[in-house]
C-alpha cells in the first residue's frame, strides 16, 4: 500500500520518507562496494526459466516468484522493481532493506564459495540457515530505522515460501529472536548491514530512530 | 577415470550438503563454542549463530557469547547469543 501511495503522481512525495534519488545512491554504493550488478527480473531470460521450473515443480507460482521476490545468484541481483521507483509491495524503504538482505547473500557467496550455492539448493536446513542470516539484516535495519525489531516468528514464517519444513522455520524463529536480543543491545552482526549503516548514518541520519 | 569422477561428484555433493558428523543435539538448543554462539538445526547439528569477535568488530564495542533469558515482544527468549561484555558474566555453556 505504502509503495503504491509513494508512486502516485504529485501527492506521492508526501508519503516518501526517503527520496528516490537517495535509494538509488544507496544501491549504487552497495553495488560498488560488493561489486554486484542489478538486473530487472522480468526482463531476464534466466529468471523466466527459473520461474517456469519452480512453477512446474509446484514450489511457487511463476507470477509470485517474478513479482514478489528479489533473487541473488552470485553477484547478480534480480529485482522485481526499478531501484528508486516505488510501486505496490516495494516502497522505498523496503527497497533499501532488500538491498542489504541480498548483499548479505553475496557475503555468504564470498565466504563459503560453491558450497553455499549447492547447499542452498540441495539442503532445506542449510537454506533456512542462509535465509536466517540474511533476514537478520532485515531486523538490524528495522532497529536502526524504528528502534524496534519485527516479530521473529512472523519473519521466520516467510521460509515456508522457500520450501523449508516447519522445524526449519522453528529454529529460524529462535535464531532471529536471539539475534534480535543482541541487536537491541547494540550489536551489528551482519557484514552487509555494517556497510549499509555506515552509508545511511552519513547520508540520511534523519531516518535513524532515536536511541538506535 | 570413472572412479575419479564418482569421487569428485561425491566430494562436491558432500561439500554442498555440509557433510559432517551429526551432533545429535535437540532442535533449537544453543551453546557457546569459544566466543561463537551456536544453534542446533533441524538436522541435529550445531551451526554458527553469531561470531561475537566479528560482532565486536562490526559494532565498535566488545561482545561476548553468553546465555540470555529475556521477556520480549516475541515472548520469552532463552539461549546463547552475543551480548555486551559488561553484561556477559560467566553464563556461557550449553543448555
């Protein structure tokens, strides 16, 4: 809803807490730092093929995969939105958060090499661990922006969309809840968040919650 | 040649699936392994939750692995994680 309101001509600016050009500059900074590229998901042939395969396997509908999920493979980040252009489901701050989330996957790719990619695809428990780490960036960002952390249970429940089992979701919820305790005590755990917060503190300090 | 290929394929699969001995831990159990907080996953093995030395570097303040038991918006949260050194005490260890 917020993304839709932000996209309205003339009045949209009223709903924009962060400006489109700031979002664009942030993505540019993260891409330069981590040497990544951003590709529009709907125009990427490889994403059309993945969407088709996921649909055929009954894991996720083609439409949902292409519209609702950002996907990172190696150093290529496929987004279902144009960076800096708000739209329904992808408001401007959400675009900032997803940028950090996806770059934490790049950190995992750099740290673990091929075993990251293979285990992500082949092992549901491993996939849950990789996503728990990346979603930790979401809660770190939420704490910086609002001074609170979102529900770990609710955040972990999105793993059902990743083909994870209920027990994977359960351990992810606990992992996120423990991480949230650390974050509320001032911890910055993820590398991508550390880099992101450096830029945000310097360029948009007005968005930082008091006391965060 | 064929045998080498089979061994290579097995090695890659093993690497990919993080082939390692199962710890036989209970789902969601946590512990401190040195200054690293670990959590037991659905497959019965401990994995890193957070390396508190790295957290210290990222946060600009010393963090240590310790047991926490807190009432939060998520309900009661118990387990091992990184906390500021001043709060760490000597509460590390598996539970």
